[in-house]
């Protein structure tokens, strides 16, 4: 009996070792950075007309503690694939200013393959590329600002280990599929007219109007906006005139945009302005709103301040689609003007990714 029991134990032990070699038991031998995209996400991709290697894009909303993964579908537009709860982010609402302020960044960032860290001290991570061109133009400092696991944060966006494994796997497959960099849009909250009205007295309100402009571009196109910087501010979906370049600290160069996007953007911003104005008017006169929360004036625009440079609105026939230029939809109507400023509202739908310096976190 003892001999039979010993043989049985030996067989079980050998089977366990074999299973471990095949990654079929707890503590799988598959490295964490090579774990496959979970089947539930693969099935969701198929349902939504997406392929495993299609480009991805991330959106972060601090106040809601949400990180969204968007993926390009068969229509060549980004659609929401999965939402994750952010485990921790440090600081408060608002951008990062300097090294050591423990603020999680807000803005538009691009993550290249070289910014992915499979050997992270925080399970897995990727570097946001802070400071980007906008941050440097505004003399903001900081380094190694990450999205990582380990659920701890000192200026980063921290996820659970399980969630970062899924996000990392989707990014890895997108790079394998040919994507050169994926965009990360980091916002203080969802950029709605209602949320902007709540923050109307916040010292970062003007900065957030600029972020909302970028968010609006994405909302009306479901394509990641082309991001440039001039006059120390973000500009979106502009194409500089021939032989001209965007300089982060100088006046914006003469540039062009498509008429179809300008019309769509104007329609959205006009709707948002109407909602914003109504909320401000209600709060201004309401006895239930604290004096410090009341708007100081009703003469406020939700639209970001325009840049100085000239911006031309192009008919579709002027620009031929290229590998980095989305097809332009013919539109013959006259371009409407903003009900607030009386100026024409403009912008395009050209997708390109600026290069970021590659950098990974220090190893411990």
C-alpha cells in the first residue's frame, strides 16, 4: 500500500511539473509582459469590428477615476473597447508643474514602443513622455511619469497589476500591428459643459478650456487629433503652410484646416456654450449656491482663447488625402461664426503623431 501511494504521489508531482511548464497552473511561466490579451477582450474586439493589432488610444479622467482604452475599428475610427478603474493617482485636479510636486500630468501625450517597460519596479509600466512639447514651452519639469501597476502613486497613474497587464498587452499587440505611438489624453474630468460650469471659478479653468478643445476634436471625429504647440498652447488638427513650422514659444504660423471639421466642431461648441450659459445663469441667481461657487460674471466663453496665427478653411478639393491625412468630406455651406466672439470657428481631421524622446524608469 505504501509503495502504491508513493507511486501515486510521484505521478501527481510529475504531472504538476509538466502542467507548470505548459503554463497551466497558478504562477504561469509566461512572463507578465508577454501574457496574451484576455479572451473576453478578444471577443469584444471581434464584436466591435476590431482586430487584435489595430491601433489603440487611451483617455484618462481623474475625477471619475477612469482610464478608457479606445481601439480603431473597421470604419477607421476609434471606438471604446474597455474602461478601467484607476487604483490611485496623486495630487489634485490640475496639471503637473515641477519635479517633486507629486502631481499626475494632464494634457496630450504619445507613448512609443521605447517608453514601454516590461521590467518595471511597479509590475509593468509605460512612460507618458512628460514633459512634452507643451510642458517644456511652459517651463514645467518632471521625469518618469508613468502609468503602472502596484497600486501606488507619487505623480503617476497607478492601476492594479491585473489591469496594467491587460492594458500593456493591448498596447504590445498594437505595436506589433504597426502602430508607432499611441496617444494618451489625460483630463481632470470629463470635458462636458456641465463639469466646466462647476469649475468656472477654478484657477485652472483657462487651461482646461484648452484641453476641452482637444477633447472636442476627438468627440466629433473619433480620430486622435494631430497635436502641435505654438504660443505656449496646444493647437489641434492644423497643417502649417509650406516651409512653415510650429514653434512652441512663438506665434502660430499660417495654417490650414478642413471645412467639414470646422463646421462639426462649431456645432458642438455652440451646443456646449448654450448648456454652459444656462447653468451659469441658474447658479448666479440661485439662493442655494454658495457665494464662493457662484460665477463671478455671466460673460464667459467655454471656448479656448484663439491663437494669433492665421487659419484658413480649406475646401476638400484643396488637400488630397495621404497616408496621414483623413479623407475630407465635401461641405459647401458658409462657415458659421461663434455666438460668443463672432469669429469663425476652425479646425481639421489630420492624424499624425509627434516624436517623443524615449525614456524608461530607473530600475531598482
